């Protein structure tokens, strides 16, 4: 919305620190944004290359997404900006996004360890490039496309595994031309540069990551039913729901509408007897944030659930893979780590570990030591 022409009205915006830091950063770059603190937001767009240089360092708190995406935005503008964050964000790697932005003509100076603080000087115009993602990353892909908005030509990202495509969907909704060609198991995603983005009214769907917690709580709690309405059901975000259904979950999905290219549905979960499954590594990009709650469900399943390809969990705000295993162990559930594979030995819904009064305490235990960057709802059916 900030890079479009005109006034955009956004409803359903999450009122969390990551969003607040992003809004503050855009305001520092000359974008007028007003919010009511309840999810309603008005954005006065400045055009695809209309941002102004900030007069101070931009602090993004704990938001790695904001840092990487805004680095892409600045890379496509004739301006300089310095980004920093809290201790956790400063420890996280930024080299994955720096490499393609430098290829596009931006000048980037990072701290010695390759992270924040970062000084970035944008290219004008940025160079259109073709870039093959070395590892699946929607954040890197998005940063490239945001920089590519100012490029005189076509910017292409090649990915071997599908990653989240919210950025592409939104850019298309605002008027950008994006095409996808598939060949030999790869996707070639191409953005035509220098589009005329036009303001839109946007209704933000409910976050499937947040919805996962009350849904799983219902599945593992006796005599429970939870309904969560208006959840985004982008196929690249539904890996957890696929896993739960494979485990035997009574999970009903009722499509209701579409918003900015994103399908939206109401979800209903009822108490279920879950069985162990094997989750392939290729599913990780579709559910990387949902493994903690999947582990909680696996703890209440019959048998050993094996989750592969979890290396990305080690470079989140903390080592989430170790935190998941530790949280489950604290609840009396055996969790084994081997490389990037996690195996959870389920106790079954009728064998809750001694000292745990209610199965959904397992869900709390599984996430208790993880950073709380957004609200984590856990509820019984009588709260629905």
C-alpha cells in the first residue's frame, strides 16, 4: 500500500509489535499512515519509488520479516537507510537477502557477523536479475521483488520448492504483472518492473499460524469443539492442516470468500484420536512456523511422529528445534533430535503424562520457551 498511488484502507491488521515496527519504519520514510489500534489502517501511498530518506536509524525490534522486506524496498530507491533491531534480531543472518540485492546494484554494509546493523544504499534504477534461491525463502523472494519494482525490465526468481506467495498475490492485486512458469520441477516467477501500483481496500485474512493453537487445543482436549472464522487458506500455508488430517483429525474446512488472491475459510476442530505420521522435508516451507504446535499434537498421538527438514527452525528468533524438544520433555514426552529431524514419541490421548492435568497443557508446554512475537490463543470449546 505504501508503494502504490492513492489511499489504501486495510482492515483486520494484526496489532502486534512486528506490524507496529513496520508502520513506524514506513512513516520514517515519508509514508502517512493512521491506525485505530484495533486493526483498521489508512495508508497514503507514495508510489513505487516515492519513499524519502529517513533522518534516523530504523529500529525493527524483533521482526526479521520487516528487516528483510524493507531492505528490498530501500534497494530499489535512491536513498540510504540504516536498519537495526533488538539483540535477537541483530544475531540473525542477513546474508541471504544481501547477496541478491547487491547483484541488483545496491550497496550493503553489514555488521561483521553478516547481520544488523545494516547500512543500505539503494540503486536507481535497480538492475533486473534472474536469481535462483539457494534455500527456500519467501522473505528473500519478496525482498527481490520489492526491489525489482523499480527495475526497468523483468526480475525473475527461480525456486525449487514452493514458498509462501503472499507478496506476489498482493502485488498483483495492486496492479503488478507477475507470471509463473514451471519447468523440471522448478518455478520461474517473473515480475515486470516499474508498474503503476494503485491503492486498494484490503481485508487481511486471519493468520493460519495463530489459528493453529485453538484448533489443536480442541483436537487434544476431551469433549471440545472450536470454530475459527475467516482464516487465510493459501495452499502454501496449509501444511499443518494437511498433517492434522493425515493424523486423523476431525477438521472441517468451509470456504467462504477470496481476498486479494487469498482463499479464506472457516475452520472447525473437534476432539479426535490422533495417530503418528511421517512429515516429509518438502512440506517444511508450507508450515515452518507451525512445527511447535504440530509437536504438541504429536505428543497426544499414538506412535512416533517423525518430522524431517527442520534446519530453518534453528535460525529463527532462537533455536526453536531445541526449544520444542525441551518443552515436550518438561511435560514428560520423549522427543528425539537427529540433525534436522525431530521424532516425538506420542503418549496417546488416554495417557497424559503424570502431573499434566489437561492435554492442552502439552500445547502450552511445547511453546512455553519460544519467543512470543504474537498472541498465542489456547482455548476450550466453551470459549468459542
